[in-house]
């Protein structure tokens, strides 16, 4: 058993960090929206799903069927990134406009907003299963089956640490996620709009007195959180090479777990929670077998909530810098 | 008139918090609005700054009807507010809090920051401390300094003395006087009627959503009814 662990711990750490980076990117959307609205955007998992299909749509449009390399690969990746970020970010903005803002205007309770979110989530899943996947992705009557994504580049070992080979796809995921996180951190902590977002999450009424347009801050928050899910969507499609109408569901729940683990409302907590969840899942799988992965993930959530209800870094964008 | 409120009615659901309040503030004045807890003082300020909508009546500022102007645009026309309970952003540093006051403006704020730090030297010493960890008096300074960062024509202050030790209250009130002397009009809401009346030029007394008295502040200090209700009864020197 211990020998197993020692021989597998390296690779499973790399794999864990890669999955964790994807959880973390999705977790950002939950955490940002929670920060400004104190609302769990249940449909965020479908925002992710939309981004993943947007990436596949562009891949098909470009007629890509096999691995690329060189400048073609770089250009394609940038284009796909743009497409999935735009699709997810745009969908999140529309979602806010259609499913949340009307309720907010009428002073509805957060519970009503949560139900609206669940409704939007089911609507989007079924829209893809019944209409978009059969029509746009040309899989009549198989809208609920998996849709394959072609391999975008050949997987190779870039370097090795001890007996652990570091593959280019894992490296790419981790680097891309970290770069996006740093950009987001700078945006929230160093720009004027970022200060507006933090002010809104700490005290919305006083923020209005400062001249902050809350509606526009909320829209921006959905846009940015959605775009981060779009990045995750491209990375996921590239790594796992299979999409489904409900591809967001389990990932969404895990990302939400990551957000709670790190401290919901806390951006750096989302990163920490995501990476920790990925690592715990993968390390745990060595002992219990990978079929226990999801059980491990949610046991962790329950345990954390039991002992630290506010998560590891505590609640809220408030303390993003303090 | 810089600020003119005409017969405003404001509701929370079915509860009518303001039942036809009218008041005026002229440029350069300190006007105080006193009244017991629940009289509607905070609601009046929130209506002026656009946090609450009104059911009827109107708010004029600088000659324009701003009754329907969204709250976040009112700071631009020149209304700055230090809200009840201070509303300091707890996770932002003192400097960040002050910069939030200038959120709606563009340009370089270093001169304005320096001015606030000159008015409140204590804040300069604490400029990198998180707002949430400051004492009550310091938070009140942040709230007033932050409102000044918007370069307001009128400064609305909601119970700046609340929860402060007498020495600090005296300090805050003398700074309010200084701010007014430098040219900012002040509308001061207080339960601490004695000191508010000593500071202000004119005063309004609010009772359960209605203005029941308005007079020069000095007159109200000698008014037996006001003494009875808000100044602890017995005649004495002030
Ligand atoms: N958010 C609210 N919801 C319902 N009623 C409120 C709310 N805020 C204030 N009120 C009511 O409006 C009246 C005036 O309150 P307020 O303006 O806060 O008074 P003051 O500032 O003079 O203490 C009170 O009767 C109070 O109970
Ligand atoms: Mg009050």
C-alpha cells in the first residue's frame, strides 16, 4: 500500500493540480457572484457547459480533426480561448438579465432566486440535449450521448521530476489557470471597477453613496466569472475530449465545493480550495481506487463544513487583501 | 436654496415612515435635523441621497428636481453622505476607503487625499490599516473624510456622534464646524440635540415622520418643549 502510494504520488499530484486548476477557475464564478449578491448561481455549471460547446463549435468550424503544432496550434488555442470565454461570459450576462435581475427588481427573496437558478440550469441542459447537440453538432437522437472532441495537440513529456513525468497538457492547464488567476486578482484589487466590486460585496448601500452603479457591477461580475468558467471549459474539453449536455453538473458541484472549502466569497480561497480538492481526490484515489473519487470529494466538503463553516480562508471578497 | 425637500412621503412596505416632510438648506449653512429614535431622520437622508424612493413630493438640489435621479448619480451632482453606522468598507484600507469617496470622479486625487489627512491626522497615521479594525471614532473620521473626497456641495451626516466618548464627539463636531467654514454646506442628523443645536445655524425637529418645529438653532435651545423632549428637561446653562 505504502509502496503504491510512493510510486503513484508524483503523477497523481500533477493530475490533481490539473483537475484542481479547472475546479478553481469554475469556483471563481461561484465565489464572485456570491460576493456581490449573496446568491449561489446554480446555473454557473451550465455557463461552463456552454463555453465547452462553443470551443467545440469553433474546432468543427475550422475543420480540425487531428493534432496541431507550431504557430497553427498557438493561433487556434487563442481563438478557442476567445470563443469559449465570450460564450460563457455572454451567457452569464444574459442569465443575470433574464433569471435574476427581474426578481431583484421586485425584491424577491434569495430563495426565489435560487429556484430561478435551478430552473435556468435545467432549461439550458435540456436545450442542449434536445436542440443544440442534435442540430448544431449533428447528432440526431443522440443529444444525451457524449460528443467527442478531437485531440488538439500531441501529448508529450516536457520534463521529469524524479520518476514523475510532467506532460505538456497538464503543464498548459496549470499555467493557463494561474495566469488567469493573477490577472483576475490584479483586476479586482488594482482597478477602479475592481474596487467597485469589492465595495459592493462589503456594503452595497454605502457603495451606491460612493457613486457605484450596482447593476453594472453585478453585470461585470457575471461577465468576468463567466469568462473564467469559459477558460476552464476550453481546458476541460482539451484534456478530457468528451462533452455532454450535463458535463457541467458534477464539475459545477465540485467547483462549488472548492469555493466553500476555500471560503466562499474569497478569490484566493477559490484557488486554494480548487487545488486542494484536486489533490485530495487524486491522492485519495491511490488508497481507495478512483471509483471513490467523488465520495472523497464530498466527504471533504462535509468535514470542512463541520470544523470550519466559513472555509479555510474565511468568507468574502472583503478580505481579498486584508 | 441649495437643497429643498417638498412634502415628501416615503414608505417601507405599507408603513409610512415620512408623512409629508419639507425642509430647506441654504448654501453655507449648517442645518440640523433632530428627533427621537424612529422619527424618520435616517429615512430623510436616504431619500435625499437616493437610497429610498419617494411615494410623493420632490427633492430639489441646486435648482434641479432630482427626485427620480438614481442613487449612484447623486454623488455627481454634489451630495456626499456619511451614513448611519459609518458604512466603512471593512476589508479596505483607510486610503482605499477614502478613494472610494472619489469613485465617481476622474483625475488625480492626491491633493484631495492630502487635504483629508490634514483634517484628520489620525487617518494619515493609519492609512494602511483595514477599515474594519479601526475604532468607532476613527471609522467616523473615515466616513466623513470619504464623503469629502467626492467634493460635495452638501455633506449629509447621519448621527456622527453615535457611540462615541464625549471627548471624541467634541472633536468630531469641531471638525464639522471647520468643514463648514471651508465652504461645505452641512445637513446634520443627530439625537445628541444639545451639541447639534449649539453647532447649527438652523434646526428642524422631526417626530414620527413629520416636522413639528423649525427655527434658528439658538431659539430651540431655549424652547421649553424642546428642552423637555430632547435636552433632558431641566433648564440649565448651556
Ligand atoms: N428597512 C426598514 N424596513 C421597515 N421599516 C423601517 C426600515 N427602516 C426604517 N424603518 C421605519 O421607519 C421609521 C423611521 O426610521 P428611521 O428613518 O431609521 O428613523 P431615525 O433615523 O430617526 O431613527 C421607523 O418607524 C422605522 O421603524
Ligand atoms: Mg437613524
